[in-house]
C-alpha cells in the first residue's frame, strides 16, 4: 500500500521535521518542545537590555567540565540569540542553558571566577562544556593554556547583576591577563 497523507486512524501523519521536534531532547529549564516564537529584529549592541528580574533563572544549575575560549575569528559574527559576538564582552556559549541566562564560571586551580551571559550555542569540541569569550578567559587566566577545568554555577538575574557590578568594581572593569 503506498504511503498516504494520513495514517489508519484518520489523523494526519507527522512530517519528518514534526517527528523530530516531537522527540527532540529538551534543554535545561525548557518547559516543552514547542518551537520558539519568531525572534524580534535585534538592534545594535548599544541598545542591549539591562539585566532585569524576568530573565531565565538557572540558579539550581551546577556543572563541572572543561572550558575553552573563542575570540578574534568569531568577533562580529551573529550569536545564537541574534547579538553580534563581542570578544571583549563577558559572554559564553553553552549547549543547553537558556539563552540570556547568567552563570558564574570558576577556575578551581586559581579560584578566579567570572559572571558571563549565555548568548550562544556550543562548544562543539568533544569534552568541552562551555566556550568563554576572550575577555572572560582573561579573568580566569586561561588565554595562554587554552582550556581548563571549570565549575559552572547558575545564577538568578538578581544575583548576576549584583555579582557583575561587584566583580567589575573590584577589577576596574575587564582587564588584561595577569
């Protein structure tokens, strides 16, 4: 019997794309597998929203693994959330955390930490859990070594705002690596 547009019960058959969406794994903190609403056109980075209380809250998220960083080759390219990648901003790429969420990344060898915004997807290299921007890698002193074991702790929007202000005040803004 040739394939038809409906199955034997009379309901329409799922297309390949719909079947994939119905069984796709869920990202951390996602409520369902429903597609995201159409993205609004993004403005310039200078028009970026300030931290608010209504962003993604991932404060129960914890992960340990290997971090790497990316910079000049990707500077100016679009990230997964539509912003242009700025290698001098405190941002990161993670496979499953909601875009727009904030995490504290700590280098346990040096006890240095940095608060970053998740604005991209990745890393795509095997064995890595997070890709940091060039600036964030500087705070953790891993620009020269390339990769390092890190601990990732999710933050609420309120915690992120307070920690970023404290971190930047203590360091006088993003600085060159020590």
